[in-house]
């Protein structure tokens, strides 16, 4: 297995690459779509792990590009902002599977090997989906609580209280 890991979060990417290398996987990290496509052309990876949000790039578009470059490549989309809509979009773009963070190296490897069909079988609770949506809107507003509250139709203090809680368990 030659794996290309594409994630714009340098800390997460570094830790994941280290964990996978400890499991004897040949891993190449990339921070964005441009770097990923360059590496994919040079190294011909058999597998790719693509973050859905890549800063200014779109992970779904990268999945399409990787699929066009290597039709047999196993491509898994990994995201902290999971939803049914993005999962369907990723699969239509050519992803083999879809995982939501948090996920560990063993789950990733099982999914890359095609054994991970049941790793995400548990459906997130409505509270978890709501919390993730609020986090996504807050990130889209660059951390501006007032703007996020306006977009969500909530009072600013209500949003702060909801965000202060730990994320609900699945």
C-alpha cells in the first residue's frame, strides 16, 4: 500500500502519518490539492486519504482529479464536518469510502483495506449533528460568535452556551 494523505491541518497530518508509518505503511503527506496532484503523478499511490476541506481547495474536486488520474486508486474522504450530503457527493465524485473525525489509524487502515464498512455504522445523534453544524458555521465565520449566531438564527449567548458544552457522544 502506497498511501497519499492530504490534509491542511499540519498537526493532524503529521500525527496521522507517524501513526501509519509505525504500522509499516508507505505514506506521503500533502497539504493541499496542488501538492497532492504533483505527488500522485510522481509516486503513483495505490490509496489516498483526502480531507474534505483543504483550506482554499475543495476535497471533492481533488477526489475527481485523483480518480481521473488513477481509476483503480482507493480514495477515502476524511472530514470533521460529516453529513449525508457531503458523503453522497464524495461517493459520486469517486470516493471509495467516507469517514468522519475523530477516527484512529486502525479504523483508517481497515477502511483503506476495504474492511471498514461497519466502522461508521453508528448513526450520530441529533445533538451531535447540531453541535457539528454549529462548529462548521463558526469556522465559516472565522470564529466570530455574533456572525455565527446571526447565520444560525440564535441569540449570541445561547450559541456560546451550546458551544461551551463538550461535543455530544455519537
